[in-house]
C-alpha cells in the first residue's frame, strides 16, 4: 500500500469518526460536542483539499513531462507538431 493510499484511508476514517461525533452531538444536544465535531469536519475538509491540490499539481507535472517526451519523439521522426 502506498503512502497516498494510507493517507486516504486515514482521512476516510477520520471523516467517519467526525461525522459520528457530529451525529452524537446532535442526538445529545451538546453544543460543545457539536462545535468540536463541526471543527473536526472543517479540518478534515481542509486536509482533503490540500491532498487534492497536491495530486492536481503532480498530474499537471506528469502531463507536461509526457507532452515534452511526445514532442521529442515527433521531432525525431520528423512528424508535424503543434505549438
């Protein structure tokens, strides 16, 4: 299992725990527990957004590398290229 997969599983477990806390707080009517659960959910959403942003940057960099490789191949075979 990769580090990214482990991070994803941890994030999913944390989200489930936060949602469970949120539901418990709603059922018990405890504002303090509700606030903590809501803050935990916001923190998890922020973490997820950071992970998505890192994944997007990695995908962009990979696409750029592949594009450059394809251009080199096209040039070596004297194929027309765009840009």
